[in-house]
C-alpha cells in the first residue's frame, strides 16, 4: 500500500488493490492446526522455507545408498521386520542354484515378507541358463541394451524367476529395486538398507546405472538402471518399453519332468495322478497343473476357453497373442521356445486341447475348417495354425482306419538348401535328450506280426490300409507303449514326444507335418524303436496334406546338436524305411 492508503488501513480499512483473503479458505492443518479459522484483526504471515538438499536432511529423514541421498517419504517404510527377515534369509542362503534345487526360507519367513507368496522357490531347468542370458544382454557394451524383457505364458514361473534374480543379486552385494505389479509396491535392497515404498519411490537410486531394477507384471518407467521386466505378453505393459535400448526373450512352459519334481518338493499332498491328468489337459502351466490342480473353479477355465472357440476367433487369436485381452487364447496356445530363449511360433497347450479344438471346429463347420487347412499354406501364424489343425485332422482320421496312398522315400544324396530350412532350434518345452550319438548295436527282438496294417504295391501306386483301431491310447509313459496291443493307435500326450506323433505296434511310426521338410532327431527315434523291441523293418510315415504329398523328399536325421547326418549312428534307425503318406482333407 502507498502512503495515501496507510492511515486508512491502520484504521481497519481495506485496500482494493489486492484480492481479498477469505477467512473461509481451508488452511493447511500441518501449519495451522485442525479446523483453524483466522479471527478478525489477525495477521498471518506465510513463509516459504528454503528447500533442503537430501544431504542436508536429518538422518532419520533420509536414506543413504552409496553417494545417493534420498528423502524418506510418507509412503516409505524403513526396515519392515518381515522384509528384513526375508532379505537376511537371502543373504544367508547357500543353495546351489541349479535345476531341481529348492530354496527354502526359515520357518516364519516369507518372500518379500508376504505370507501369500510362500517361503519356497523351485529352480526350474531353464533358470540358470536364462540368468546367464540376462547378464550377457544387460551388460553388453556393444549393443548398449541395459534393459531386457522376459515374456512367456501366464503361470509358468516368471515371478519366481524374479525372486531367483533377487537371490543371486543379494549374494553379489548389488543394489536392487524390485517392483511388484501385484503388490503395487517397490522394494529397495542393499547390503545395509531394506525399505518398502510406493511405485514412485527410490527414483534417485534408479537413476544410477549400477542399480538393478527388477519389474514384475507392470509397465516400468524408463531409468538408467539395469532393468529386467518379467511379464506375460500384454502389449500395454512391455511393447513401448521394449523400444528403449532393450532386448527381449521368452521363458518356456514346464516339462512333465519339472512338474513331477516340483510336486514332490512342494505339492506332495496333491496326488500324482491328479497332477498327471492336469498336465495332460493344460500342458506345462504350473499354476493350473500344480497350484490349482484341485481347485474346481480354476480347472473349468480351460473348458470355458475352448467353449468360445470358432475358426475366425482362432485365426484372430493366433495373430494377437500379445493383445491385452488375450488371456483366454493364452490358455489354449503356448509359445514354443528354443534353447536360446527365442520364440519360434506357438503350439496348442496339449494334445488334449488340439483334438478338442479340432473336434469343436469340425462340428461347427467342417467344410470351412477343411477349406482353411487346404488353403492356408505359406509362412507365418496361419501356416503354423494350419499345421496344428491338420495334425488334429490326422488323429481323427487314422484311428478309424482306411486306405491311404503312400510313396517310398529314397535317399538320393540330394543337396539341402540350408537357407530354406524349417529346422527349429532345440526346445525347452520337452524332455531333455540324451546327447549320446555313439554307435549302438541294438539287439533285434522277434515281434508279433501286426495284421492291422497292409502295404500293397500294385505297380501303378502304393497304398497302405489300416483296420479300425480297437482303442486309441493317449499315453504319458513309455511303459504304456509296451503294454498296448498291436491294434492300438498310440498317441503321446506330450506335444513333442521322441520325434513321433503316433505309433501302431509293432513297427509303424507316424510324423505329421504340413511343411515341405521335417527332419527327425535320431535319438528320439532310437528310443521309440527300443520300446518297440527293435523291429526288423520299421517304417516311418510322414503324414502329409495333398499339396505336399507329391514333392516331399527323403528326410535326413539329426544328431544331438541338430546337425544333419549322412548316415544315422544307431543301427535301429538305419533300418527305418521312410514313406510319404497322403491324408485327404475330406469330411467323414
């Protein structure tokens, strides 16, 4: 106010030069107390205090990690007892992190201090190699990609792999920020500090490139910290982040061997027969095969997923497995993952799902289904889907018997175009192979002749006739092959069993393919032939759609390194006669 207004103001007047301060304004309770209202003739002076740097804050209001000082906010909890006990247990743990090991925390101590997460971690077969890949990629100075995304089907152990990473980083004495999408919290772990905060806390720590930032099932912010995001392939979570100095890889589903070992270690109260049946249906999704094996309202989710399937839905789902609303399709379709953790394509969750989906599509519109199988040649998701549906067609046709045209395949020492190759790298989602490719002098065993199959060559064409199988057997164990009758059509429950898709005893093997090449691993064939008693003249039929039948050629066998062999090293594999076999795309 100027001098002319001063006397008036001192006498209780007001100035019209300024906006009037209303006594009804709500004032900060921290400054004025609860429900404070200024009285008439009272003057209140508001002072903006200078902002203290983190280093100038009192020690009880800051965290110090190395040279970084960060304030303790209202959302920060320092040294929560349960979290401290968890981190100390990790620091003290000496479990060898190798396949089938079990990390077990002390009684009353839980992962992240949360009892719902349990206190035990099963080490999957892929975890050690996947961790080596993580270290290699986030420390690769040539590519400058300190960020990594690990994708995979829901329910296969990505969250628990994040806990394994925490364990290994604890042993290494690293600074780690772990963020949980489920808990909506961040956790800070160092050799001296344990803290819990909101999803906005610990930013100064994350700005340090030496920090490790492990993120589970939530879209991460971009920080210089070495970041590993673990998530199901929901595009809204990972896609944008994957563009920021980032690489990606995939975690495989579980093998039956892993499932059974984990059941023994953690879920021993669940009968093995129940687990086996869940695996037969769900495939390698541990959430439903182990954790929810006996929870009815979880088990019905698979049938509910199949109930909504039609061909248009399935075609759309195959091209959009990373869609945010693709939860249903990811129950039916699994990513197929190589030993280098790349995603090649997808497979049906199990033979059970494959056949159930095929049957549903056939019953809904068999003409549309068979036309799709016939017309969907080429590359990409549709070609992959075509192959799976054709296999479903074959498994519905062959057990009923019939006569099929065949061609003997002869090894003419033809050159192979390696650039036009359909060989996939060895997979994680199957049983491990024995790498023994040495010479083997298998003893031939006299076998009963099978009268269910007749091969006839009339000079003009060669056909094979099958009697209707008395029983189609979907088997989980090799001893079921030995016990089965010669007239049974044997189909493995596991997606990639020993290089064959079906068997008719004593000496007939089937491999179904819609591709123009399909080399088989000799070790798998060797093992199957041993189970069959090493028949004197085994036959391998490559079962093909009509458009592949005429041009399909002799297939070389692969060694344990997936290299083609000029001559198989196993005696029983050398005895195999190869045939191409045509199954027409016709309705019943």
